[in-house]
C-alpha cells in the first residue's frame, strides 16, 4: 500500500467531515491534507441554506452543480445553477451565501485552504442579503 494514495467515495467520505474531502483539516499524514486547496462534495436537501453569510472571504472558490437547483447569493447578485455543469467562481473579498432550491449535489473547490471558516449551522430564517 502506498501512503500517498487514497481511494474513496465522495458520498461516504463527505459525511465524515461536513462534506469536505480535501484540505488543511485532514491529518497531516493523510494524502487528502492540503494547505493549497479544499474540495467539498455538498449534498443539500431542498430548502437547505447557509446559516449566515461568509464575510471577509480570503479565498477564491469554484462551485459546480452536479444535480438539482442551487442558488449562490453574492453581494448585489443572485446566481442560479440549474443545469448539470453550471458553475460560478468568486474571488478574494467576495462575500457569499447559498440556498438549495431543490435537492442538490455541488462540488466546491476553494483555495488556499485557510483555517477558521467553519460556521456553526443553525436553523432559522433565510440569511439576509448584504447590500452592495
């Protein structure tokens, strides 16, 4: 066995770490440990939403729709991903939130992998959209 190789299943592995498959939060000896990039397999039931906006973003992100209908909220703009392969990229300094209009699967890649961005998920009202 080669310790620099990991073979897994996104759906199963994602359930172990809030959807994240690769990033700084994996153990240092794990081939999925990276300080350069983070990858998430996000499975979202209809109506699922981010509990609060990410503000002061320090990373660049790419979010690709695998299935479903998924809305990404950005300051002054709402982006609807509705066809498999639709994607959105946003950069450093762009606040964001999201909402699953239908049961959705999305693949998120963001870089670099920066500690400290986890938000405690809570139920409640849909997050307010910041003004641009």
